[in-house]
């Protein structure tokens, strides 16, 4: 397994639950360095997402059941830029304007730290997220109700949910200080730009 992937290399980010693949998302490496990982999920990328045998869309119940199959799903435009680092318990997703030249919003995706695999990375989403304005002038929690439901369904323990929220609070404090844990210059990156 390579220590780092090269810019332009196609890899896959998998979410894994108890060694079962929950999602698979092909991405292109923009930067892979010891302190920075940037991945681009292009518009139209075919991802694999979970469904249960009855085709229901209640993801937390499906996850709790440990019974699902994966289906193909196209990622709708615009593309998604994922900014993080291996070992960090969140990624920052840059949701773009339609031309992918500016940021529409920052999205802090709280998750298991990324782990390297032979063909990409593994993680697992932690349900709770934070949406942040392009200029950091406001933020809001997203899916607090789902975090509670994840505990009720046994997907997460109360202690895990508390730790996830605490990670989010650290990120929020940094945003409120105007010192977010990501480089704001990624706001103007676009797919035709060179890696930094």
C-alpha cells in the first residue's frame, strides 16, 4: 500500500459499519500530504448507497439492522470538495456554486477518522453535522434529531454521541474565533485548478 496517493489519482472513500460496507464514493485526489488531504467528488460520480431488502430509506434503522444491499446513485451537480486529514474526526466539505468556482457553504461532516486502505480511505459518518457560512458569519447544527435517534436505535452509545457533539463544539469555537480548522482559500478552487 502506497504511503500517499498522487494528485489526480482516483481512489474510493468507503463508510464501513462492523466490517460491512455502508457507502462507496469514488473521488479524485487533489492533495495528499501528511497534514492535508483534499479529495474531489465530481458531479455525476456514481456512488454506492445502502438500501434494505424492502427498499426503505430510513438509514438509521437500516444501519441498526446490519442488513442492507448497495445501489448505484449518481452524485448530482455541483461536485464536492472534501478537506481533512487522516486521523481527524471530521472532514470539511465545500459545497460549491453551480460552476464550482466559489463556496456556497462549508459543511463540517463529523465522522470516524479517515483510515488509509490500499485503494483509498475508510470512515463512518457520525450523523451530526455543522453548516457554516462561506464567510464564517454564521453556523448551525444539522441533524441533532438524528443523533438522538442513533442513540435510541443503538447505532451509537450515549457516550459516543456526547463525544461527537464535543468534537463539533471544538470546531464551532474555532469558527467563532475566525480561525476555522481548514484553509479558507479552498473556497475558490475549481476542478480545472492545479493542486497546491
